[in-house]
C-alpha cells in the first residue's frame, strides 16, 4: 500500500534536519535511487544526459508511487512518507545532539532529497501512478514556489514514479565549471558507482543505467542475480579470490557479514570499501582503518610467498608498494538501534558506535577467519586465540593452507630471527604441542621428505639458531638444491626459446622466399597477359584491314560493256562498282539520322498506325526523313503540359487539412529556409503552425491535386530545393510526381485505335509542346528511322550500277533495261547511248 506523505513532527524534524546541499550529480542519483528502493521498486532505470551547461538526469521505477493528494507536498522540506520504526532503522542523532533520537527506516527518512534537488536544479518533474489508482499525475517543482500539479498528458497503465531533473546547477556557474573541468565522463562513472553501492546487497532489484551522450547502456544488473558475482565485479577481483565474511555468534551484540577480496587482491584507494549499517550505506573510518591494518601484513606475506615460488625473480619492490594498497570489501553490520549514532555530512552519512571495541573485535575475528588461508603465523596464532586455542580450529586453517599452497616462510624472519619454531614472540608462552607441530610442518614445507624427520625436533639451538628464520642446515641444503634445479630449468627454457626463435627465423625466410616466387610468377603472368593483348590487337587490326580490302575488291556485275568499235563507256580500264553496304561504309553514309528537329516535326505528315502502338511520320522535301512516334508517350507529354498550364493558371493550390497537426521535425537550417520562403511554400498548398513539442512547426494542411496529396516528406525536399537554388524554386518534386502520374494515366494507351485524322492531330499537338521529344517520365516520343535524301542517293548509285552492269550482251528484249542497242540508245559514236541512259535513270528515280 502507498504510504502517505506528511510533514515530520517539529521535534523529529529538528533531530534529522541537516540542510542537505547537493554538490554533484552522483549525490542526486543516490538520493533518487534511494527513494525508489524505499518505495519497493523491483526495477530501477537511470538516464544520464550530462552535457556542458545542461546537466539532466531521470530515474524511473515501478514502486508504489505517490498519491494524488500527496503531490502538492512534494519538494517541501521536512515532508516524508517514512515513519519511525524501532525495528527497521538506526538511531539518528546529529553530531551535536548527545540525546537519543527516534528510530527511522533505512535510506531516505529526512524529507530533504527533493527539496535539495529543487534548490540545485532549474526544474524537477515528478510523474507518478500510485498503486490502486486509475490516474497518472504530474507535478513540476521549482525553487521559486510550490509544486504545480495536474493530470499527466500520458496516462500509464503500470504503477511507478519517474523523476526528471533538468538544468542541474544552472544557477551555480562556479560549480558547473568545476564539474566540466574535472570531466563530465568522470561524473557519469561516479553516478554508476553510486548505483552499484546501493545495488550490492539488493540482488533482487534490477538496475539499468543509460548514458544519452554515449547512446549506450553503461550498466545493467538483472534481478535475481548472484550476490557474490555482483560484489566481485564491483571490487574488481575474480570470483575465486572473493572470501565470504560471516561471523555470527549466538548472543553477539554485533553481527558482521559480507565479502572481502583475498590478499593480495586489493585496490589503490578506498573507493572499493563499502560499509552498510542495518542496510544503509555509511562512512565508518575506524572500521575501514581496522580492515586495512589486517590487510597489510597478509598482503606482504602473500607477495613474499609469490616471490619465493617464482624463484626469487621478483624482488621486494612489490612488498614496498604494499603500503599503497588497500583492502577491497563490502561489509554489512547489524546491531541494535541504540548502539549506533548517525551524523549527516555533505555527501555522506557518518556512523559512530557506542561500543567500538566490541565491534572492532567482531570485525577483526570475522576477517581473520575469512582470510585464514593467506595469514602469516602471527595472525594465525591470534586467530587460534580468538577461536579458543583448540586444535580443531587450527587444523581447519592448516587444511585450507595446504590446499592453496601458501606457506608462511617469512614469519620466522619477521618475528626476530632466532626463536623456537611456532613460538609466538611477545606472547609470553609457547604454543601447545599440536599447534607447534602444525606450524613447523608449514614452515618447512619446501624441504620435501626431510620435513617429516624434522617435525619431531621443534626446538632450534646452537649454530642453527643464528640462521635466518630458524631454518635447519638440512633445509638450507635442500633450498640450494632447489635453486640449482630452478637455474637448470631456466637454462633449459632459454635453450628452448633460442630454438623457437631459430625456427621462427627459418619460417620467416621460407615465407619470404615463397613471397618472392609468387611475385615472380605474378610478373610472368602479367607479361604473358600483355603479350596476349598485343597479339589480339594485332589480329584485330589485320582483320579490319582484310575487311576493308575485301570491300574494295567487291564488284556488282561484270566488266562494263564495250562500246562499238572496241571503246568503253568510262576510261580504258574496268571500273569497280561497290555494293550499297560497302558504299555506305566507305563514304560513312548514314541512312538513319542522329536527331530530328522541331521544324521537321511540325512539317511531318502522319501515316496509318502500326500495330495500334506507333504512328509513322513522313517529312517531305529533298532532305526529308522517315520517323516513328510512340502514341502513348506523345499524348502523355501533351497531357502533362495541359495539366501544368491549368495548375499554374489557377493561382493558389487547394489544400486538405490534416486530422491532427503533424510535427515536421525540421532542423535549424530547414526552419530558417521555411521562414525565408514561407509565402512561396504556402502558394503550393502547405500550411503550418508553431508550437511543437520541441518548439518546431506543426503541419496542418497539405496540397490536394486532383485527389492526390503531397505530404511532409515532399515539403522537406522542396525546402532543400529552395536552399540549393537560392529561392529560384520551380515545381516541387512532389507536385511534379503527381502531374506525371495523372498525365500517364489519362494518356492514349497501347492498343487504342486511332483514325488518320486523330493521328495528325496528335502530331500537331506534340509539336506545339515545349518539350516535344520526351514524355513525362523521360522516354522519347519520336525516333527518326531513315534520311530520305540519303536513301535517294543510295538508290541512284545502285540503279547506275545495275544499268551499267546489264548493258552490251545482256537482255535484248523486255523489262526496263532490255534492248540497250535497239531503242536508239547507242549511236556510232556512243553519244546517243549515253543520253538514253540518263533519261532512263531520271524516269526510274521519278517513278
């Protein structure tokens, strides 16, 4: 059920009031996400849009929501839906108030989060759908006055709340400059870290963080995830190196649980140290320092052990750097409410404990138990004392230590040189017999089989005591043997590396040789290809020469007939007459002209249709031609120009109103073009108004042309056309498309039968258009077929060749060319024959 929001009682408000001041976006994110978790959200989504001089963020959740009656109380300082609960929270006391305060639930409880946000931001918008409600309400909060409440424009079906913060720190330019100087991407990382800290011990809640500047999801945590995996990812250590901290003793005042990274896993800073008090993240420096003090010796011991196992190749430089390392952990402390006091500082909740010694003892025991596999002997002895000194606890520690192979060979040297094996220096007593034997066996673990013989003698005396760490001579010899073996292994490894390098060099040489061979082969192939191309070109040239020679050698008929008296018609040698094709090729005569002029189209005469698709055209005159016209394309051009003339003659184009205004989504440059050439755009039927969601224009009317509309996309294209032509304009592309479509559908189609008169009218109408040789879609309307003048010249040459080839002893009777010597064509001197031949040619051409 949704909790009611009400002002806190004056005594309670005086206790918890801290005048919260937000100094970073991460603090705002932490406050809003905490409110979402307090509302019982199972899914929280954070959107970040951190731009220079425009910081904005939003948090969406599926919690119980805010009632409509409580919306006016949002943003009022001291108004909260949380109530004191003795079993839920910690006792809250300001730093200056020693008396006990009331008990409040975890996370949000002071009613100051939204008030602080309103003071730091230009606007805070809250949209909420309360559980059990049928309406979604909206409240806009500013620092200038009360909340403006109303019904939300978008009514949601699911319960939940969305809080949007815009213009964060807009009235604080100094803080904005500081954030931008430090880097806004760094602020995004801090926001993600704030979400992770709240999500560590809440594996049942799903979290999503979206960065609008990157355009990607920077964090996604699914609900029902593994708690250990989430903590390991936050601490930055492998899951196998994560130790569970769980020290729950019956009747204990403090309960410590959580996770800690096993040494030497850590972090350079304290950014991976999380402390939770009764479910609330707090800052407890005393606990953090205690954990670091336990971590440092364990860290140095782990590094020394790693150096010993690595053959001494790594010096103690890593150990010297141990002081710069800190523990990485997430601890959850549970204690009675009267045992803790909280004081609120800027960006943190400071925790103070009444019985700090008892809490530190519980934390120390919990961490020693969790890190027992990496502890040196001194800390192992302390752990044994804490666990009661029995052999059971120490045997468990030795069992874990023998499993992971971490031996504390450095403990003897660290405790002061000559001493008894397993003795605790400064403790005032020796370890018990079983404990001494176990520590001695761990100390001489690297001695191999000799360790079993040395385990019976635990006391070191005489000259042996002067050796570093109390190591016996047999162990020293074994260490020397191990060093020799390691040196031999290193030499073998070096030899293997040299062999591998030689093999690699040989392989590289072979590869280079193969590459050279491939290059040579490629060069040879290229040369062969060039030779083949040259041969092909030579062959083509030879073929062309042969074709030309063949054309020149072709004859039409035999030799010219001899004149009476042994003379010839032309010269003293036979003359070769070429065929029509070879004559056209040799003189480059083209029967089909390349183009047709408008004057020829105007003078053209239509002939009957061909297949009810095309109309042949004949242009009279000496230089006339024969052409063919596409009846559909020609009529399409005629209809297009008629429609265009009718549209332009009508003035303003008709418009059709839209059912609802449509946002155009214009860019800044497009809006400027629209404002500049607004009258020209309105002349084509578009209407618009200002006041869109982003401040842009809204389209209200669109052009209506013979039942077809031209939409917003065509308007954008026309704006670009106006910008490119500097306002010269012309028909918009959408209008031209509609005109072409209407002209195509209204034109004469293929298969329509036309009379001769209709064909001639179509030719005349086409000749009167502006673009008579192409249709509305760019296809040709008329195509020339033959040049009649060239055709006549070719026929004249063919006729002369035919006449000359059939004279003399050819036909003697019948036909046009029969009887060359009987019709008075040839006289004794041949002059009459030539005159008769000329007359016959003229009559043939006239016919």
